[in-house]
C-alpha cells in the first residue's frame, strides 16, 4: 500500500497540478522538460501555417515553442488541471486568444472538431491517460489525414518506472512496443520510434 507521506502528496501534482505545490511543479516542468521537448520537436518537419494541439500543456512552455515553429498557424493547449491552464495562459499572455488558445479538458473527450489539427503533441503526459485506448482514439479523431502525433517520454521501462508509479496515483509507464501496438490499434498507419539515451520519441501518422 502506498505511503501517504509528504513527498508522495507533492508528487501527485505531476498528474494534475493544484495549489502552491502544483505551481512549483509547473515551473519545474517548464525548465526541466525543455531538452526533452526540443529533441522531440526536431523529429517533425513543422510547417508555418499548421494548427497544433499540445495535450497536457502543463506550464505552457511547449506552447510558446510551437508558436515559434508555426508562426502563421494557431496553437492550442488543453490540460485537465485548472492550475495548469491558468499558469499556461499567463506564460503565453502575449499570444493568448490571438494565436494561442488554452482550455481545461480531458483527453478522453477532446472539445474539437474531427480532423481539426495538422499535428498533436504529448510531452511527459501519456502516463496519465486513462483509459489510454479511448484517449488515443480521440487523438486520431481530431487529427487530419496525414497529420502527425508526437509523443515524447523520459520513462519507458515499467520496471525502472516503479520509483514513480508506486508513488503517483494512476501513473502507468509503457514500453515503446506497447505504445506502438496501442497506436496501431487506434488507427495510426505509420509509426516511428527514436531513442535518445533514456528518452523515447514516437512519431505516428494518421
């Protein structure tokens, strides 16, 4: 049984940030996930006018990167956490409701039209999608034909991931093979996995 100590309580904010410790986690995410995000984004040939959705947008740093990569497109962010949405909106205040649109919502019921996005990203967040098959089917639904879905993760070994999954409620670490299988089942036609040291970056095309 998981111990309800102070550290474990703080770590719950990695899945759905709330309050003071949630804001601290979001600041950390913006800083410490930067290298992972930059390496992942290099795997995609971004187009200036793309509409892009970042699921689990957290502190909003990746939205700002996407705004720069797609200077004529619109960038959308969605997060389950109200704290994350508020934080990301402030972080992207300059472009908010102009080219950057951020809202609260659940990946299993995305509030967007079918085929709306050219690309969708998910950085360090697939661990918390439940049920993951429903979430991936929603990603497929709102992605255009030929569109790409980028997943970037630092944890891809379930055994090593126990140091986190035994502390954080609802977190699941998938192997690359498991994610590839689930992506195929969801309807993606072409899937490529790139390994960068301990990271994995998966690019799936509809």
